């Protein structure tokens, strides 16, 4: 529990105020601790072979927290495995090279010369004056490092809570659209803009904030904390909006500042779990993100009916305020690059040695600030549009997400006008989506998306056909609700597969890749509701559902294309891993 407080925003403030006396780090109480866990293999390669264009040969991919690996974590200070990774995440066979153990020559705080060459303090290896650079690369303090084995269950809960809250907002804005129209004197179509601009804010926000969380100088927690503060307080602007334009502006800003967790949350979970356990964490995270917008109309529907549309925002404000308290007090940093960078900075201040660095810091120091900013701004778009496998997966998932939001807009028509439900009751049927989606969790046990894509193909297509054949007064209302299970299970399997695949195939830039995924989903989610109500009124429930089913037919070849060519396309990529 102390580790959670120590590494949170609250712990950083307390440590700053008390000048490090409270929530002190381990290296301050044990001055020799960090010296026992210097990565001597990387340090030796740095002093011997370093050149900028050789960076990819020794900068590893982020190691998963708590993974029981040999090498650095068991105290031998050799390479962590028999293979190395380049900066793009590619695995390459390990060449025969000397392993530097504790028995090698080690000079803690001095520089010696032999044959007119300076020696590295950590390894005793002479520094090549032409190719090398004198750097001592730090790593984890063994497999029980409190920074690497942070309380995974609580972090998972908090990331899921943040994700649930942001996605809940989209459903809540849907439930209040009728009241928006009445209160501000606008049409129903114009009132739908509240949901659309909130979702559009998510689109822009994930593409802006998530790449910065991959920077070792920033990290994930700072992005979460500062954007969440704005997310909470901007909701007051929505509640007290004086006109419709003010409401729309604050809805857009609220979505923009609440968006980082929608992409970075998956990357954070990927940081704290090893590859064999990551699929389970991703499944829980996807389940939460899927159920939240489904539950939003239920949570907000009754409040809008009995208290007015402002109370729907109050509900969102209560949940997000509670999440802000937990985030401020107990959310530690999860990015390996950021954790080790801050550790190297503390060690430089503690020892006065300028050669102590981490691998991520070495990489970033070689780039100009202008190049770093451009990379952060361009990377999500580059991955989204240049990586064919990501483009196809994101487009396929975006269709399902668009159908989900059309489903929300059809609630009032199908269950209000066809079956005569009241506002709260007509939205309560949406709980069926979240109930049935939970049954899909135990199915998602494979890291490869291909098998799950075949299962969800039938489920996602059949729900539209089932709905337009059963949504009529002569048929009991429970029948279309049961039909929702096909959509819930298929969509859940698809989203779990895509998120898990992105985390495994693009481990280094998972946040940026997931931001692109959210870009497509939110783009369809913002656009589809604009024509949903008019489509159902013009074509009727049967005609509109048939049209959506025909649209989904266009994507039938996608799972078979991925099954046949996914590995070939991925191996041709310069960014994706080739060893899945």
C-alpha cells in the first residue's frame, strides 16, 4: 500500500514538501542497491559499439513488470534473455558476446586508464573513443523491485474505473438529448450534437495525449492526472451552460480531456502484466469500456426523467470526482521508461555521476525537442494509416462501434414507440448488452485475433437481422432483448481480440496504436447517431435494421483476409513484431 502512495501524485508532492524524508525511495536508504543491478551487458555495449544508428541493437522493448526473467532481475546483471530487441520491437537472435557478471572488474566511483583508454565504472571495459560512450545503464532492482511489482489488481481497477467513467459519459449524453432539445429550443438532430462533439473530443484527445505518455520525461501518470482534473471541472460548464452553443463547447472539451485513458489505459495494463497474463487484463478492460456506454442510458435515463438533464451530468461528476481522488492518492507510474528515467535522475543527484542513465533516456537524448514533438504528433496517424493490418482492424471494429451508437439512438423508437416503454424503462433493455457481453470474457483466451474474428462474424451480423424481424408489437419485447446477446458477444470478442493483438504486435507504441484504434471507433460513433433517428423514422425498424445488416455484409471478407494474410503483412512491417 505504501508503494501506491509513494509513486502517486500525492506521494510526489509530500516527498517534495518534506525534502525526501517521507516516501523515500530505496536507493536513498540503501546507497549500494542500484550498483548491484546495473545492466552491465548494455553498459558494455554502450562503451564499445555506441553510435546513433546502432541504437536499435541495444535499446530493448519495455519489460513487463513482475515478469520472472533471468539475467538482470536475478542479480547476475547479464542480458535479460537469449534474444535482444531493437527499438521497433523486433526480436533478433543474440550474438555470442561476453556476459559481465559480478566477478568482472568493477570500479564503483572512479575512472581509470589502461592503454590510454578510459574505462567504464560499471564494467571495467575500456571506452572506445571513436564508437563508444561512457554510460552506466540502470535497470530494475531485481524481480521484487517495488517499482516494477506495483499492486497490479488495484492499478487494473483504477484504470478500468477511469475508462468506465469516460465511456459512461457517452451514454449519459445520449439519455439527455430529448431534454437538451426542449430546454434550449433546438431540434432533436441538433441535440444529438452533444454526444457527437463529446465523442469527437475523444477522437482528438487520444491522438494528442496518448503519444506523449510514451515519452520517458512525461510518463503516463502525469497525463492521466492533469487531463482528469480538467475533465472533472469542465463538467460544471456543461451543467451551468447558458445556451446551446456553450453546452456543445463544454461537451467537446470534456471529451477531449477525458480521452487519454481510452487508449493509454490499454498500454498501462500492458506495462504491468507479462504477455501470458496480458490477455486477461485486456479482456477486463475491454469489458468495462464496452459496458459503460451501454449502461449510460440506463443511469442517465431515470435521472433525466425525474430530475432533468442536469442531473445526468451530476451523476457523471460524482463518479469522476471519486476517481480523481483515487487517481491523485494511489495511481503509480506504470511506464518502464518513465520510472527508470526518474530513477536515473535521482541517482545522478545522489551520486554526482553524470554517466548513470537508462536505455530510454539515451534514445531520447539523441533527438531534438522539435523531432520529439513531431514524432508525438505524427506517430498515431502514421501507424493508423500506414500499417495495413491496423487500418483494416480499426475500420472493422469502427463499424461495430457505429452500430452500437445507432443501437442507442434506436432505443427510444423500438422500445418507446413500438412497445410503449417510459424513458427509463426503454433504456433498461440496454443492460442486456453488458450482461451478455460478460459471457464472452471466458471465450477470449487467445492472443491471436483470427479465431475470435470468425466467431464474432456471425454474432455481429445476425443481430441486425434478428432485430428487424422481431421488433414489432405482435412479438414480446423480451425477444429483441435476447437477440441483443448475439451483438454483445460478437462485439466483445472482436474488441478483445483487436486490443490484445495491438498490445502484442506493437508493444513499444501501444498507446499510439490504440489511439488510432479509438480514432476510428469514435469517428464512427460520432457520425452514425447523426442519421440514426431519421433513418429509423424514414425506413422503419425493419428497413433500417436491414440496411445496417447489408452494410455489415461488406465486411464479411475482413476476417478471412486477416486469417490468410495477417502474418505476412505483419512481417513486412517496420514497426510490428515479427515473432508472434
